[in-house]
C-alpha cells in the first residue's frame, strides 16, 4: 500500500481519496535517451510496466523506459490539457528546460 502525506505531514492512503489522482508522466528511453514518451494514467506503476512489456506500439520501439517525472492531478480535464500541452512543441521545450 502506497502512502502519501497531506500538507500537515500526516500519512494518507491515496487509494482512499474521494477523487482518484490522474498522473501525467514523461518516460525516457534507456537505450535511446533522446526519446521521450508523454502519457497519462490513474495507475502509473501499472502503465510503466505495460510500456516495458511491449503493450504499447509506439513505446515498444524504444523500450525499456524509465520514469523521468510525473505530475498528479485531481481533475481529469486539467490532466488531459497538461498532457496535450506537453505534446506540443512549446510543451516539449518546457519539459526539457523545467522538468
């Protein structure tokens, strides 16, 4: 069971939250470090495993992957907008410079 902390430092079980988190993540290819993959999911560990088990056509070409960064959202629409932004040229530039 994965535990998270609230702003006061108290542990909380993220699976018990009323609104599950949506993660926007960036993967970096281990064999081709100039290659990145942006995606979103509600289960980041499962999704990375799927990418590394060739269950995604695009990502299987550059597998194996490692997690570079992720951002958690409580709002699915915000997560979707951020994922789309990261897939634009300005979003890629932002990610390279800031993430």
